[in-house]
C-alpha cells in the first residue's frame, strides 16, 4: 500500500466514525480505553496469524488486520484532534 492509500483509509474510517457516533470531543484520557480496545483487536489478529497452526486457515486474516490497524490510527488521529 502507498502512503496516500493508507491516509485515505484512515480518513474514511474517521468519517465513518463521525457518522456512526457523531462528533465526540472527549479528552485524550477518555479516548485511551477505546484505543487500548482497538490495539487489543490488532493483537488478537496478529496472535491468531502467528499461531495459525491452532486456528483454521483464514484467507481474510490480513484484511482484518489491516482494518484493525486503520481503526487504531483513526482513534489516534481523533485523539490528536482533541488536543
């Protein structure tokens, strides 16, 4: 993926979040649990990929991992917006 493609994915995720949850101008401390939850989902996808012998073959694992990483980035962007 190119950097512009990545930035575009993050922007799309930010707009999707605004449509779903509205504009939330919480303090960074209020975003922290959301960020940690998203990072946990990245960790889950990585662990399931690493320990793939214990999980059925999953053709969508990389796409889910990318999606979760984009969500982490979008939350970080929102945190920066609130500072």
